């Protein structure tokens, strides 16, 4: 929607422009959180990411134009017929310590080091630390399996990003070749496709080679397999070139 500068800016009944939000979202975190009388560290508190909507709201304060409807404070003339510029405010909470009208008491599973009446991160080698918190009752094996799956997904995502960046870099480097022949009707399209395919193959091979080098010390057999896969396109291309040479 466009407005002429000479026309007055449309406003709602409250005097605000429709795109203006009078309230900003905010999060209040407790300074101290306990589980069975044991204090949680700041990192563990940050892992409590799930929330419950507060459905029982106190009445609005005196002088406010808000009304309570369902789980919202509604600012507007007709809650059942919302208009542009109306505002709904709702609240959520997490870490429920007792049975309330919002939800039942929360249960969490924690893997951490207990020291001085508080949970701390368990230090590992190379500056790493272990400190897990999961919702509900879970066994140690389930939590470690979940962390392993998360690390695997994160690792492959980084590998995919590395491959895409390498492919983009190769395309930038070979862009001059495509530019020189792009004006030729048929030859330009063929060479552009060939250069793109070459860059894709080279990026895949170099990415697999990088992965193989990282695994060489810990899992040499797996690394050797990946290294062999990275060379397959070049062996295949060399074989086809050799066959074509013999046919000539």
C-alpha cells in the first residue's frame, strides 16, 4: 500500500499509525532457579526454552482500556471483531515449580557436575564442558544420544555450507571464462554448463577430501573411504577420455 505525501497518514482510533506497535516483547529471567533444592547455573537456566501460556489473567488495572479475552489482554473497541491497529498481549511462563492452573509441575533431566550445592558444567579436555538439561524424565543414554544427533546434524550442516561456499568461490574464479564466450549463441551455453558442472564436481571432491583429512587420525578406514569417493569423478572422467582416444 502506498500513500501520497500530500495525504494525511492514516491512524487508528487510538491515534497511532497501523504499523506502530505500542508494546515490545520482553523476557524476565529469574536470578536463581532451583531443582529439588539444587541451584542451576546460568547456562542450565538458558536451556529452559519451552513455555506455557498463562490462561488465567488478573483484571486490567484501573484506567486501562484493555479487556481480558481468552488468554489475551485486548486493546480495542470490539474484541470479537478485531480492526487494524488493535493490540493483543499475552504472557508465557516456563519452569513451573508446583501444580498451578497453568500446567503441572515441570520435570527435567540434568547431566552436570554437583559441587558446593550447585550444578556446574563438567570440564573436559581442550576447554570443552558438559552441561545438559532436557525436559521430562530421560535416561543418561537418551540425553547423550540426543546430543550426539544434534552434533551430527550441526556438523553436516557446516559441511554443506562449506561445500556451497567452495562452489561459489569456484564460480567466481571461472566467471571470466563464461563471460568471454557467453555472447556466442550455442557455444556459450555449452561452455557455461560445462564450467558449472566442473566447478560442482571440483567443489564436491575438495569438500570430501577436507572431511577425509579431518577423520584421518580418529577413523582412518572411514577417512580412506571418503578419500576414494572424492576421486571417483576424476577416475571416471579419465576412463571416458581414454576410451574416446582409443575410438579415434
